[in-house]
C-alpha cells in the first residue's frame, strides 16, 4: 500500500492543555506528590517538569540575532562571522616544543595562535615571527607576562597582529590571595601597557575579564555573570580616568568563561550574558554599533577527574557543545589528561578534533542560536538575567568587585555554593562517573599533586577545585596501602537467594569500589553455620550483610554477637537505611553501622580504610 505524502503533511499532534497534562501525570504518580518532579539548581532556580508557551512573554523575546538585548547573538543576520575560532592552548615548558606543536596544530584545523604562556619556562625565547602566523589571530591570555607578550607582538609586522593578548588584573592571582587590581603601581603599569597597545597594536584586544577562577572555584552561573559585569564596571571606570570613553573600553574587552557540565544552564548563561552586557552598555551610552565584545570560553577543569580519565573526553565534548550553542568567538577544549600532565599528542588531537567534528560534521558553524525559542532555555535565560542583575547590584552596593573581594563577601558567597556541590558529590546525589559511581578499584591511575600554592596574599583566596578530588584522595590512599602489600578486600555476607540480596550487594560493591576496595561475595547463605565458616575462612577486617529486612531480623544480630565474641577486631555493617531505634538495637548486638543511599561516602570510606591501616 503506497503512502500518500500529501496526507502526511496534513497530520498533526493533538493539542492538550496544561490541566490535562497534570491530570495524566498525577495518575501516573499515584501516591507521590507533583513536587517530586521539580528540582532546584545551584543558582536557586526551581526547574519545572514541563515548560510551555505560557512561561514566556513573546513580546520580550529577541526574534533574531543583533536585536534588542542581543540574547540571540551580537551580530545581525548577514553580519555573522564565519564560525568560532579553535583556540586550543598548547601546554609545554619549552618554546621550541610549543612552536613545533603549534605549527602542526595550525596545519590540522586550529585557527588561533594559542599556548599557555605562563607555563613556559623560557618565555623570553618566544618569537612570533617564527610561526608565520599571517591571518591567524593571537589568543593569548596571561597572568604574568602581559608586558612581554605585547613587546614580542611589536617585533613582528604590525599589520599581521590582531586578536587577543590580554590580562585580568582582578582574577589573575586570586588563587594566591592576591588582588593585583588593588595595587596602584601594578594597575598603573597595566594601564600604560593597554594605552601603548592601543596606539601601536590597534587590532589587539587587551582587557580581559576572566571568570574561570570563579567558575573553577565552585561559583554558579549567576555568580559568574554578576562578577563578569562587576569586573567590566571596574575597568570602564578605571579607564575613564585615562580619558577613555566607555565605547573605547568595550572595543578592547574580552569576556572569558568556564563552561561546566550542566548543558542547558551553560547555554543559558552565555545567552544571558549578552543581555546583561547590553544593558550595561546602554547605561553607559555605548551605541548598538559599538557594544559588540569578544566572548571566549574553555571547558571546565572543575568537572574533570584523574579517575577514569577517558570520560573527560565526553565531559569536554558536552561542554564544548553547550558553549557553541550558547554562542562564543573562541573556544579551548581541555584534553582529557590536562589536569595531571602535559598534553600528549593523542589527547591534544582528540580535543582539537572535538571542535572540528562540531564544525564540520554537526554543522554547528552554519547556525545561529539554535536554542532560541525553546520554552525551557528561554525561561532559564530570563531567570539567570534577573538573578545575576540582582547579585550584580549587591556587589555594586559593596563598592564594586575589588571591595567585595577585599571584604571576603564574594569568596563566602562562592564557598556556600562550592560546599553544596561537594556535599552532593560525597553523598552521591550528583554522579561523577568513574569517581563516586561506576568506579574501577583496579584501575591504574596517574595521580597528580593537587595541593594549592601558598597564598601569602592579603585577601581570602579563591582556589581551583575539582569536584571529584575527595574520591581521588581516597583512591590514592588505597593505592599507597596496596603498594605496602595490603589487600583491600571486604566480605559480603549475602543472605538467601540472588533476588534477595543482589540489589544491596551491588550497591555496597559500587560504594566500596569508590575507595579502591574490592569485594568477595559469600553467596546464598541459608544457615548460620555457613556464615561462620565464611568469616572464619576469609578473616577480612570488614564485612557487610546484604539481604532483605526480614532476613536481617533472623541473622544480623546473631552474626554481630558471634563476630564480637570471636573476632572483636572485625567490623560488621548491614546494607540499608534504618531508623535510629532500629540501628541502636543492631549496634547493641555487634553491628557497627550501615551503608545506605545518600550517605556521606567520603566519610564512610575514610573510616573503612582505617581498618586496613591498623
């Protein structure tokens, strides 16, 4: 039977009202509340289970890029740049190596001259003329070598010099507790370099607003946006003292963001930024023809792990995708091994090719703001704009970003969010694959020194954190114990049939694996004598009983009492969540503790590893 395509074109889905949808959901939830479908983000935004046209005011939505608040993009249709620039940051200590790798990268898809300037040991040897970088922009963000880089750029033909050579005096040394923007001599020297570059390198953007230290310190999207605006105000006001108009400052601005793992939030963050910056620009009288600023991004180090590092490829791919959908001009995708050693050729190639795939195979270079019109993303964008503007006003009331950092108010605000994030990882409310879930205890790991630099500064530092560090520390501790010849293996006392204990045994096995502890399952125990034989034969320092609650009533207390009498050094837990009264009765009969969902696993594993150190 042939298909009538004309009829298919006339087909449509039936339209349902929100009330009809809620009725269907309530029927499927049965005894659960509708509240179970709502969730809260770290930005204090309450996410709904369904968004519709009723959530939007269509009269206040940008219809195309370059209009109103620039939410859909700075550039008008027809004026769009070809695509974003691939700005993979080469990380090597020797200039000769950087030069060789960068030349090869430029031949294989990279289209920006980018390397980690501050990682170089022989930065004085940098010679841009050796790169033959005509028509390739600089993308050089530095904390320590701003003056030197500008000097090096002046040594080549000026007509070839364009792009970004920039430094952020506010955020560059926050990890050390130093606020360079509060030092008049440093600020004055920086200003002189900006003014000189404006005269002699007019096509170089020099004023960086780098929010990645805040992002990698645990800040949420609202905080990143508000701090970006507060930094912009600081630089505009400072350069006014040098007789610069706000529009002149805007032409030199580069906003640099870290991109985390919450896909839709990161898309909305970049869209919200354009609305917020446009609002500030209008307040300063910057015309719509002069308010276009460069937005660059890099994938987060906060989300990356030493454990199961190949998963970092997937994380970076997700983050890169959201950055591109949100709208950026330059992008660095972190290689999967970036956090624990210099990029290998393989990891650097995969990171660069991630961007090339998104450009050439996903065709993202051919579209503008594909998220526009999404009820969810438009609503999220609007909420970020409102909350970020409110926080920006609070920072401004403190006297601006410098005063906010000097008082510690900003650091405290970020730390509150960071502590929530870390607690959610430790209790496994937030999953980190390979670290707190689906861990491989036998994995060979290249551990890295995660100690922070000494501060010696005058303000509270904002240090870079990685979300899985606590579990990495546990695994490193377990690794060192194994090197000492200790066998980290726990016994599982599995009661009854497989269906009775498997779910709890799997759960306990997964939890212990996050601390590098393997498990030996004692299967299908149906008598107390079998259990005693298993314990007497294996003599592990730790066992966990897995089964049904009814089986615990028959066996748990007997096992606890027998072990307490015969092997007092052995610790016995049960799997499951119980009331305080129930646990008190178990503990009185030799049971030490329990393992259950949303328990603080870092604290739990730490206490268990102590058993093998005795």
